[in-house]
C-alpha cells in the first residue's frame, strides 16, 4: 500500500508546498506592520516566564513576525535557515521542545488578539497558510532537536569506541581530544595534564593542527593562581581582559578559548582546551556535554594508563622469570661440570685404585678379595648414578644434537627405570631456539617424572609436533588420574603449577584434563619464537657444552 500511494502522497506534498509558497507574501504583508508590537509583547511574556536573555532572543527569532521580511518572495525557503539555526541554539540552551511550542502558542494568541483589535479577519486561504507556517516551524524544531541529540549520542558513541579500540595511552588521548574538538566545532584542541606534585602542566595531545616538534614535549609552570582559575569551566574571549585561559602560547591568534577542567577526588588533574577563530560563547548543553565527556575521558585515560603500567609490570615479571630460569640453567651446568670435574674424576681414581689392588691381591684371602669387589661395584654404581644426575642437570645431547635426540634419550632412560610403556612420536624437529628446546625438554621431563611418581600408568603417549608458528606437546596416560582444581590449588606441590607458570611466562597455553580413574591429558602450546637466548651472548654455553660432552661420553 505504501508503494502504491507513494507517488500520490509526494505529488500532494508538492502541491501543498506550492500552495503555501504563493501565500508567503500575503503572510508577510499581514505581519510586518504588527511585528514590532508583537515582538515587544512576546518578549515581555518570555521574561515574565523566566527565560534568560539568550533564550528570549532565540525564541523571538523564530516567530512569524521575525520571519516576515524573509517571506516576501513567493516560494522562498530562506526563512527556514534562521529557524533551524535558532532551533539548534534552543536545544543547546536546554529549552525543552514543549516549552518552545507553548511560547509560540502565546505568540499566536497575541497575533489573534491584535488582528481582532484591528478588526481584521484573515480569509480561509490566509488562515490555512498561517497554520501551515506554524506546522513547518514545529517540524523544523523537532528535526533540529533530534539532530542535536543525535550528534551528542554519536559523540558519546565515538568516545566509547575510541576507549575500546585505542592501543595505548597516547593514542587514546589524541582520539578522545579530536572527538571532543569536532563535537564542539573548535578549530584546535589540546589536553594538558597536571603533574603529581601540581607544579607543571604537560601537553599530552593536540588536535586540529599538525604537531610541531617543540610542542610534543611542551611543559609549562602551573602556579596556584592558574590552577584555581582553571579548576572551573572558563569561556575566555580575547576582547575580555583577564579571561584568557589558554595554556598553549601559540593560541594568541584565536578569538575564543574554552577550558574544561578534569577533576578527581584529589583535585585538578588536567584541562581540555579548545580554541575558535571567532568570538563564540558556549551554550549550557555544550558545556554539560564537555564536562560529562571530560570526566568520562579521564576515567578512560586512567584505565589506559593503569593497563600500560600493568603490562609493563607483567613484562618485568616475565623477564625476571626468564632471567631466573636462565640462572637456573647456568647453575645446573655449573653443578654438573663440578660433579664431573671434581667428584666424578675422584671416583674414577678410586675405582682404578681398587682394580689395581684387586690384581695385586690375587693370592690374598677370599674375604679381602670379596670386600674389594664389593667396594669396586659400589663405586661403579655411584659413578653411574652421578652420570645420570649430570645428564639430568645439563643434557649434553640437547645442546649438541637438538631436541629430538634429547627426548629420545630421555624416553630411553625412563623405560629403563620405569615399567610404564612410552610411545614417542616426533614431527620433523629442526633446530629450534636454545631456550625453547630447553623449556620443552624440562616440561617433558617433569611430565615423565609425574607419571613415574604418581600416575601408576601402563601406557604413556608422548607427541611433540611443530605446527605453523607453534610447537605443541601432547602427553596422555591411562593412570589413576586426579582432580585438576585440587592439584593446581595445592600449596605444597609445584609440578603442574610450575609447568603452567613456565608456559605462561613464555606466551604459551597450558591445558590439563583429568579425572580420578580416567588418566590425564596435557596439551602445551608454545610460540616457536620466544626471544633471544641470553646464554648465547656469553661464553658460558660453549664452555658447558664441552664439559657436558665429556661427561656424556664416559
């Protein structure tokens, strides 16, 4: 039905507009002789009703009498421009639309009274035209109020979007400032923050002009007198002595400066400032928008600043954790080297001495020979155990041949000491960063140790896969299982929690799935690039490789 009658309605609207256009000069001739009297009476009514001077001026500018000079030409739409302009001002002056219509109704009552006094009754066509003019003014008012409110909502929406999308504090401040500048239609804008001790202003962002190098680090003294003055909203005009609030010295060429404070529980924290090339005093609605937006912007900026600080702290903690792990690895190498060079060599000498004594005592009593044999066997076992400890502390195979060879050796040793069957599957593991290889080796070592100590599993499936930019470790057993939350919450156990922390520190993901009686599944995903290897920059790594190689070769 809408499509069917659309052309007819459009044609009717054209006819009505044409009909009203022909009557505009008649309306002008009717109103012009009486416009002055009507305006005086109307302004008197407005002042009695409590409207201020700016509201009275805007309301008087949209009356039929004020529009009469623009109605002289038939079919002219020039009269709509002042209606729309002053309607927007009324919206920003916080005059409710219903009060505007009530005031215009009073003007119509005054006009009817004057026409009655002049014994003049408009004919049907002129009365219709007056009604149409009132209707057009009311529609223009409604449209302008809607546009003003829509622009305010759009500004708030942009502020919210900037808060969500900005990546850092500087970017957020610049975007928020530019949104507010465009909202109040200023030529330029700036945000100054007050330092913690309240002694200096610092320029955080500018909008509307290109930043000069000197302005990026602009800092100005902040005397108490200026802080007190800028702790409240200031609309400064260049022509008004002592009212200029602009902190940026480059703004002397502008005519108007708005300054909006950012207040916190501790006092003044900063100011948003906007400059205009012409005298332009703000309206109540504009000031309310700026004050509310400034408070919202400050909260968003504080949130962004805290998030940056938090990210910096997390980065410090991560680097510290990496450093501690590197220190731990170096200490492992040092201990293994000392065990090999000192205790290991001494035990080898003891074994050789025992062998020599055993040969020399070929004709001695059997008891003495048996004691020497037992001492030599004990020394042999001690040497083997020490070699195992050295290999666990600093696996030479990992440093020489890479992760795949080290994992195969680790699984082979596990099979010798534990009855659990282990299935090992490896993708093509080319040489990876040293820190990543050591991390994966330690994680797999911890998983196998947990299996040996706690799981009572019969089978373990171990897979290490390189996929895209990640290395993935899967460990699955058919053991007794456990409650994951309880295990991670234990204060006296650091196995799973330590693994999770290590993985998290290196930007990976750690997932464990288990239930009592259902075994355990662990999935570890690590980025293939986890940063440079600090040990590679020193001679420690090379020296320890040589020591580990000799230890493993014995």
